[in-house]
């Protein structure tokens, strides 16, 4: 039990409660950095998390100053109850969606409004009026009301929200303990190399074999071109017990035991794979790779364990103890690596080998018995096995005292009488921080390794975790709530990343639409396209060491999706509904009053219309895949009439591309002027139609007076637009050249869930290539994409009209 006095005082004793005039119980938690520091030092499970949140955001709590952390506790809403039942995720989420949609229905009738008004009036003891609001706002109010009127009888737990200085939030779940069903976990070992940890991993493998049988495919006879044979290592381990356990012989000098490189054609038995970060290892071992020079040695003499970096050593030691497993596949030891000093001859050979192997990378992982992931290791020197304090993994329980200080939130509870519930404290960001945000998962290549391998065993910073097609689990985590997340302020069951089922895609879509009616329900493969959108968005936030790998490192997943979409792959997008997918956008970060977009464009890697041309830490938002339904003619304002993608490797349609072009038929196309804005502007860029520029701007006839300047600024503001995202302003410098020939191409109305007359007009921003700039625009011109802009229907209705006044006649080529 590790909770500090502040946390126990609050949860158990109701200390620090403050009146905020709402129905929730609100508390003042820590009031100074010193107090939070003390609690962190005392290893308080909650305060360690809060302090960590602070540190990751770049702030520090080392200097003494006052700080404010507020905590609120409220009972879970009715639609959350099923999240906590022991059911399958599918059932859980369907119920959740149903609960949300019942809230939506019937909210727009006058009678319902009147009912809401009366309830609010009663609660706040003053007369409240409610206007007819857009449906999503109305739903929020309904949600508030649900909180106010929730039934005590279905009580299933509390949610505990922390708000640190109005900047960071964190949510915990307080789940009543059911001693009949909850299994106690008390790991004791002080290192993840222990037998205890190994046995836990074997339990998961056995459970998977028994229940979901995820590795069935791995047993078919497919092998990578090269493998490392662990036989000698397995034997050196000594005694083997039934149940997959082998006991390490202390006499064996494992450091000198050798592994050998063999051809896949010679293999028989299972192989495992490794996901790891190459990083910048400092050790000599970290430099060992398969090259033209080392290949012979690897095959004939073998590699001593001590010659290898720690991550490889640990993975091999672990794998060699597994029953049935004889081989391991590690990229840098099984694919020829370009040598630092080499002849051109060898370069050719390694390049060819790399192409060949990158093509089958998806296969390598799909056929793996188990993918061992060095999840927490930043480089090869850090390894899999780490020392740890096992008590950090034990249950965290507390008697929560939900005594009302406030009559709204604590229906039926009277002041002063204790209402104690023994609860587990569940951190809802736990899985995400332990696994999703761990170093290895920041690496571009790893996403497909993790998704395509039937089962993944994560070696995290203090424990191991499991992911397979059927379940996920963690060594030290109460119950099975690793898939619960906070999204859009609500607690949802997001399901598992490895669940690539179309139905899972539909569930994710439901969450994204926040319960609004789905305008694209009629579309076949909708769930698959939603999954693709999610994958690309996750992938776009990862990093690659070699820039050209962008599409290749995703090609295994693309191959898998192709089995569903069955249409042409267009540089990271699909030919079917391509128009909608072209409306991706680079995410900007708004920090301290400034928009930040450090994106970089690699124009050699991908055509400008593809998201794959962009590297950005904040990722991209993929276009919402749609056919625009029955209103296509009215809602979609351009058409892709042809695609031409020149693939670099004929054998890999999902890999590297040499060039790509789209032939597009825009209905409208207008020349624009783009300018950079300086502070005090809060937005970085503005654009306006070129022929809407006010007269006299080019050459002011007289000395501008302050008054005239003001009026000129106002004039510009009235016709200028600021809601735009440039794709990569730091790379696309030609965009700001004085003679840049820029265009705005109205593309479609969105978002699709918004009522038709409230939708924005979404336009692509293009630059016309110099080489063709002299041609008449009506003949086919060559363009590149530079960004995207949205004009709101409420503010820019006039621009909507102007932009769609003059039809454009002709095609353009988008490079
Ligand atoms: Zn605490
Ligand atoms: Zn499984």
C-alpha cells in the first residue's frame, strides 16, 4: 500500500474539500511543489504519476513554489458500468455506444427541452433558460443532467480526476474490489530476468495457445532467408522441466556460448523475432552487424554471446529457454548491412539484399512464434532485463470515503456519516505510458512489427506486458482494464491496438463521432478504412532513421489492408474514395500562444499530395474516408480522374516510389496571395484571393498616415483567411517567394457529421510549378500541394460564394 498522507487524507478522510457549486466532490490536493516532492519521495502511487506528468511537460518541481492541484471525485455514470463488468470488449463497447446514442435521441423535442430546463432550475435553484442548441452541445447538457440524476443503486465506482494548474489532467478509476473474482498479484523478484517473470510469460503463451491460438500461422513452414540458431545456448542452459521451464546451469559459461547464422531453408522448429531501437549504443558490441565481411564468420565460427549488444543477448537468453523455440531473427544480424568501408560491388549486394528482405518483413513477423520487444530500451546497450522494485507492482487499494459535503453529488448521503468502499486505484494512462509511449514504439518500423506479429511480449521499464490477437495483460495491474482510456473527457474502452478486425474499426469510429449519427453507414469496408486512418495517424508520429523507409516500413500493414480494400495503393492512400483521403492535414501544436509546425518535407520520397512526404513529431490527421453519399455532386468539388504511380521495386507495390502524379478535375481554382504574419498576430499565416486584393496596395501613392494604415489593415482582414495548415512551411520555402504562383482549390464540404449548411468549405492550397507557369492555366498545369484551409460557413459565407462563382474548365496535374 503506497499512498501519501495527502492522498489518503483526501480519499479516506475527505480532507481538503472545497465548495465549487457543482455536484462533484472537489478537493485541494497538493498546494506546493515541496509537498508534491515529499509524496513522490514516499513513493505515493498517485503522486509519482502526477509528478511524472509535470516533468514530461518540461516543468520541474525541484524549486520551491506554490502550486495548485485540484481533484474531483464523482460516481461513474450509468453508461460506464458495463465497462467494469467482466465481459468481452466487444460487448462492452457496444453497450457503451448504445448508452450514448439513447442520450442523443429525443433531445431535440420541445418537451425534452422543457424537461431539461425544469431539472436545471431545480438543481441550481434559479430560473434557467435553455435555447435550442446544436445537437452536440445539447448532448453535453444531457450528460450533465445524467450526472445530477444518477441512481445510487447502480453504483459501480468512482472516477478521480486531477487538474494540475489548469494545464494537465489525469484520470484514475476507483473500482470497488470484489474479493471473489480479483486475483492478487504480488511479484517478488527484483529483476525482470527472474524465473518468476519468465514463468509469467510462459503462462501467457500457454493461455494464448489454449484460448486464442494466435501463433497457429507461425507453425506453417515459412522461414526468413537467414536465422540465428540458438541450439548451443539452449543446451548450455542445462536442466529442462516439463511445462516449458528450463533451469539455467550456473556452471555453464554462457558468455562464450555461440549462436550461428544459418539459411532459412535449413531450419526446422520455431523462431522468435525482436523489436528494438538501434539508438546510439556506445559499446563495441553495439557496432556488430551482418556485412559481407562478417557473414562467413557468423556462419562458420559463430558469434559469442559476449560479442553482442545487451538487448540481443537478453533476447537470446530468454528465447533459448522457451520450449519449441530454436531460432531468433534480428534485423541487423540477418540482413546484410551497408558497411562503412566497402567496395561498390558490395553496396550493390547489400542494397539488393535489403530490398528483398524489406519486401518480406511483414512475413518475417507474421510467422514469428513470439515477438520479443525491447520496449523500454533506448538503444542496444540497455537490454531487456532491468532491476526493479517489485512492490511497485502490487495492488493499490484504499477505503474511499464518499461522504457528501454537497447534497447534489451525494444523493442520499448525510453529512458526517462515513460511506466507505474498498477500491482499487486504476491509472487510466498506465498502458499508454508503459507500452504505447515507450521508446521502441516511437520507431516507425516497429508499428508493423507489433501489429503483424501474432503475439508480442513487451519488456517494459519495470515489468513485462503481453499483447496478442486475443488479449493483453500486464504483470502488475489490477484486473483487466488495460484498454480503458480517457478520450474526449469520457472513459471508454478503446480496445486493443492489435485488434485489426473491421468491427473494431467501427467501434473506434463510434468514439470519434462521439455518438453523432454516422453519415457514412452505407459504405462497405467502412471499419477497415477507419482502422487504416487510425494506423496512419499513429504511424505518422513515429520516427525513422532512414527517410526513404516511410512507405516501406508500413508496407506489411498496407499489404494486409489490401486484402480488404482490393484497390490500387496510391502512395499511402487507397484509390477508392481517394478524393476524401487527400484532405489530410499536418497537426500543429499550439503552445504558449504560438502555433508550432516543425514538419519537414522529403520531396524525393513521395509526391506532395501524399501524407507520406511529411515528417512531423505531432503527426497528421488522415482524411475522413467517405464517398460523400447521395450528395456527392454537391459536397465534393473535384475529382481524381487518373493516377500514375511509378514504383521503385516491381515486386513491392506498397514500397518505395519513384514518382507519382494525379490528374485532377477541379470545379473551381483561384489564384491566391499568402503571407506570413508577425506577432501580435496569434496565427502564423493568412491568405486571400489575388483579385480581391484592395487597390493601391502595390504602390501607395502618398505617405501612409496612421489612420489610412489602420483602414488598410481592416480591409485586408475583411478578405483574408487564417484557418489554414501549411504542410511543411520550413521546407517549402518557395511558397513565400515573391513570384510564387499559388492557388486555392475548393475540395469538399465537411465535417460530415455536421449539419449540411454548417459545414466548412475545405480547400487544398497548391503551388504551380515554375517550369509550366507560363502556360495558360486552363491547359494542364503541374501543381504541388502546400497545405489545406477551411472556411467556416458562418463567418466566410461570402468567400464560399466567391470561390465557387467562376467554374474552372480543365484538368491539372498534382505532383
Ligand atoms: Zn499522494
Ligand atoms: Zn492469443
